[in-house]
């Protein structure tokens, strides 16, 4: 499963967003994920992918595709 697929499943499972409605290039706000929910998502990512997303990176990422790319980069360094 790709990182993007895993993130899609995670957002569906944790926040109830329909997977068919998820567009990897849409901003998080389009899924009604506010900054607090995105912060919660980052904690879920820490657990699911065994990486720590730096705070500055977490606030600059706006889409799932950007987040997947960031996670893949962090995983490669681990």
C-alpha cells in the first residue's frame, strides 16, 4: 500500500471522510479538517508510520500528496 493510500485510509477511519471524496491535491480544509484536527492527524501519522513530523513541516503541508511526500522523505532518513 502506498503512503498516499495509507493516508487516505487513515483519514477515512479516524475522521469519517468518504474515501471516494478524497482528492490528494485538495487542501485539508476541503475535508473539514481544521488546524486542530490536522494536529491530531500528525499524532496518528507518528504512530502509523513511525516517523515524527516536525512542527514547521506539519504547518506548511496543505494537501495529502504533500504530506505523503513528506512522510516518504522522513521514512527514507530513518
